[in-house]
């Protein structure tokens, strides 16, 4: 997207900032300002999570990520700091290798399982493997129930047809109380288009920032689909807010843009240091106070 078009698009969405930065519904018409730790409801799922989420998958692949590559103590420090600062949404995946760290923190009482929303993802594309993944994830996190399970890195626009058997496995796990909600992380615009209109999707995770960095299409093509999903009662999670680190110096601008859209419920960011968490939280505070 060119600079002129991007400026025009951001100008059109700027009017939603004030509405998006307020929390409606309190008696007396009070509208407390949005903060990074404001709890948000994910569509029709009934699940709540903090506006700002702790992502664990920066350059995640083969059971590792930039966060876990920092080493055990550094990884634990960042995750524990996120929780201590009020973040209640932790975004994980099998390919990130972050499950054991969360298990350790919950077992030590440094993170209260009942106070957090745990999202994880499977890259398996065979129903028997998805079923095994769900059982393994529960053991790796030492939890009876996974809050959100997603099919990871979905790019095929025909995923509802081709992955139906896998979807049925996750739906069955939900019916048994092993999973509370399901969905997918989209890595192609056409996959997101199908997600916005597919009833099976409780929660969708999509790339969004105002710069078009590490996204599946320019913002003006992605945003209408996020709005469509949100209006259909799906939980909408926005990833790549910092463009996988490429827009780290513009995180404030990106947060303001995404919050102002009014259709993104929460945003997991792949923080690698405690200071990054504090900085992002301060940016959200400033947006809410504007």
C-alpha cells in the first residue's frame, strides 16, 4: 500500500479510536479507558482475555522461537513479567516450544491457571494426529482443558473442505470439555475470507498492522474481513502488530491503528524482553487516555 493510500486509510479509521478506546456497559454511562490489561470477550465464546497478549512465537519453528532461544531463565522472566503486569492471554503453539515454560510457571504458582486464557495451535493435518496433539498439549501444559485450539498456518482457501475431518476432531474435543473454543491462524487472504464466513470458526487469528508488513494483503483488504468476522460473532485476534519486529520502532502507531479499528478483540505480541512489555503497555495507556 502506498504512503498516500495508507494515510487515507488510517484517516478513515481514526474516527473509531475514541469509541474503540472506551469500555462501554457500566452503570451511569461511565466509560473507563481501555488499557493493555482490560479484559475483552472473544466473540460468542464467553472466553475473556486481556487486550494485550503475550506471544511466544517470534520466528517460531521446529519447537523453538526467538523467546525460547534466549534460554530458560530469560524466557521464564519474560513470561512471568507479562503475568505480573496483568497480561492474561498467552499465545502458544506446538512449533514454538513454549508449553513447558508455561507449565513450569503454573506449577510454581507464578501464573494462576484459572486466571489466564491459553491458546495453542497444531500444524497437524490428519485427524488422528490432531487428536493426539490435543492430548499431548494437555499433558505438556498440565491442564484438563485447553482454552483455544487452532489449526496453525492455514493458507489453503479450501481448508473448510480439505480439513473437515480435523475440524471434527477438535469440535468433538470441545463437546467433551477438553477444549473451550476452536479456530485457525490465517496466513493467506483467501483463507481469512473463508474463516470470516465459516460457522466452525470461534476465534480467528490474523495478521494486521497499518504498514502491510508481514501481512497477507494490504490493510484495506484485510480490515473488511476482520470486521465481517467480528460482526459474525467470532473472536478476532490480531497478530504481527509489530510486523515480526520490523516495525518495533512504530509499535505505538500500530497499536493505535489496530485498537481504532474496533473489531480486533486482543493482540498477542512476541515480546522478547520485559522492557518491551512495559513500553507496549504504556503506549496503550496513552491511547486510552487520549
